[in-house]
């Protein structure tokens, strides 16, 4: 993998994998989310098991995440330790966020995501979207 771009302030890192061909990719959504909209978190748990956690958008302007200084998306998807970095997608399969946080190891989990708009901002600053995906 090659590091394309990292921005610690906005918690975004873009990497380019080597050796992939004909690999499908998820598109980053550009539409505004609606409260109550159905979404799903995809990830891999610490044991290597693929995860699919359905839920709903609870807050489009969540500001109580200590590590970031911008509004995030909060959903009812159950995210846990090790799920960070997984995409949160809408019913159309578009990425609406990247999972970032949970509330505690043995408590009720919150799914907080870096919004798709933040992701697109940094992708556009470093790359170009083509029919084959992002080129850097």
C-alpha cells in the first residue's frame, strides 16, 4: 500500500492498494442524509469475521466526539472495538461515512462516522474520480 494523503486534523487517510485488478469499489455518496434513513456498517471484527450492522441515522450533526472538531454522523448501527475504518452505507450502497467511534467497551455502542462530505473534500484535493474509481 502507498500512502496518498493523511490529514490528522480531519481524521482522514487515503491509501492506494497495489496489485488489485477488477476489484469493485464503493462510491462515496453526495446526497444529504435524512434523520431515520436506513444505513449499514460494514467492517471486520478483531477475530477477522465480516460484520454487517444495520441501523438508522440518528444525528447528522453530532459534535460530542472528543477527538474531532467537526460535525459527524451518528447512527444506530452497533459498532464495536476494531470496527473503525469500515464504511457506513445507505440503501443505494453509497458510502455516507467511515466508522470512527463507540461509547465504551462494555456499554451500549454508538456508531459515529466521519461524514462523506469530509471524505470527498480530501479525495478531490488529491485525486480524480474516473469510471474506474479514484486515480491518484
